C-alpha cells in the first residue's frame, strides 16, 4: 500500500481537526480542555474542590479563633476515639446490641465480652478487686480480644462497657447475658 503526499496531508488535517475541535467549540465533557483535574491537597486544607469553583471547603484563615478551637477540639476527640478503637481491635464488638449480647454463643467474640463484663461486675460488687480476680479478668479479656491492652486502655474499655450496659438498663433492657 503506497501513500502519497496528499493522503498523508489529509490524515494529518483530520487528526488535527479531531484534537482541536473540542477546544474551538467550547465543548463540555470528557474531551474538553477547560477543566482542571486535581486530587485532594496534602496540606490539610480540606479544600474539596472540583475544578469548577464549587469546592465548599473551609478556609482556616477566615475562621474566627473560637471556630478554630472548636475544630481542633473536635479533631482531637475524633483522634482519641479512633486511637482507642485501634487499640481495642476486636473488642470493638462491644458495640453489638443488647439482643446480640443476650443471644451470643459463649465462644463468640460478643459472648466472651459478655462473660468478661459479668465477671467485672461481680468483682466490683465486692468492692476492691483482688489480685486473683484481676488475673481472672485479664485472662477473660485476653480471650475476648486480639490484642494485649495496657492498663489505661483496659480502664477505658471497662468504662465503655459500664456506660453501654447502664444505657441499656436505662432503656428498660435486661443486662443478663446468660
């Protein structure tokens, strides 16, 4: 197949026309050249822009000092909750409903958390938790979770359980899990 100069010129002309046409007619769509495509920023500015000026993001420079403090406090609270959730690992199953706790298999994650909570409640009813009771509680907690918890995280988890079951009791629920 032999190409002559006129065929090559014609092919170049049509190729250039295909490339230039969207820009010349102001087309909007996947072939237009008037939109900028950019990913999210890495500077923490939360811009959220979409290239058309409709970002709706927050500009911290225009926020008042009180708003900045509130945003910082909210971020710290969210970070603290996220860090605790990360430390708890599988123990986040404590979020299960009261019905799940009541019907849980003793070998399930929720069932093991329920057994731990019952033992914790019984140990605390007697007043001070003895070393033997604490060792038993630690064994139950280790069986329920997938991570070894430090004392601060254990206490935070105990508080979460107390709060959960106190809320469930206030709602008229029965906290028995057997």
